[in-house]
């Protein structure tokens, strides 16, 4: 794991890396991003309906195959899902798009 990968682990997607506490908050629900350029980040899914979680996410990033594009993450059908708060599921990288 290189320095950039270590910097991302356990941080919440979309929070500034300079934030004094870029980690998860105890009253929120998160999906762990697995694989791809955002591997190890947490995605805040608090308040999303089950159907919205099932749709996955297209996340803006400069780290993917297409700088300024999006990395696509999806849950596995029938995959692990726990009641929140905390880490409630995993989203797996399925590719990048411009």
C-alpha cells in the first residue's frame, strides 16, 4: 500500500483531507468502497432507501482512469447488509467512466 492509499483508508468520501476528523461519525451509516481508485474510503449512505443503496454510486474522482470522471461502485446482489449506524454494507468497484 502506497502513501496515497494509506491516506484514503478509513476516511469518508467527500470530506476534505484537511478536516480535523475526516473519519466516520458514530450516528451515520456507511458503505465501504472495495477496490478501484477509492478503495478503503467510506461512503455516507445515511438516509438512503434500500432501493437507492441497491443502485450503487457513480463517484466523482481525479484518481480514476478518466481524471474528472467517475468511479462506479455497486453492492453485490444479496450481499452483506447490517442495520445502521456504522458500516452497513460494501460497494465494489465496477469500473470508471468519463
